[in-house]
C-alpha cells in the first residue's frame, strides 16, 4: 500500500519552513517555567533505525513505500525529577521506505502508512541534498 502525503506549502517558502523545522527538531530546546525557575528541556523527535539517527522534516511531499520493519524512538525524559509520565524506555514504531530516497538518507515512520512522517538522517544542520530536491519539487 502506498500513500501520497500532502505538504502544507510549496516552493521556496516550503523549503525554508522545512529547513527551519529540521534545524529546530535535531536538538533539544529549552523553555523557562512561569515562576522564573529553571529551564526545562523539550525532547526532539528522533528515530533510530539500522544504527542511524533520523530527525523529522515538515512540509515535504513524499510517497510512502514498502514497510521496512521496526525503528526505535529513543527514551525522552526531559525533566527526570518531575514524576510525570515521560518516555523513559525506548519504544518501537514502524519504518517505511520513501520512494526515490535510499533508507540510509530518509525513511517514513508511523503506525500506518497514512500517518507516517518523514525523518531524515541527521548530518549536522544541513538537510541532505536528496531531501532538498523533494522540497523544491513540492
């Protein structure tokens, strides 16, 4: 089963939004609480698959391909002493191929192909050139 997933924007605007989303999503951010206390981190959406770490990119048209198998969402307990229900153990998610891209560059992850989101290999602050081509054609 293959699904074409829509993107919200196209052209240069979409490319800029995707680049900004990628840059923000590959690192943890911080925010201060309302009483001026210490900052709390927010976990980035990261996926581990075949010994590679992927991060999500928004606003890209892509087609979900064949099911590849399980990927792992690493633990995320961004505030370990607050007794909340943060994910302290890894969890599994299904990885899918992305048509036109090698899985060593990008995969889609989700419970079903229709809800899969695009994740790309983190390589510094740059989106891989193959993904940039998808953004430009969106």
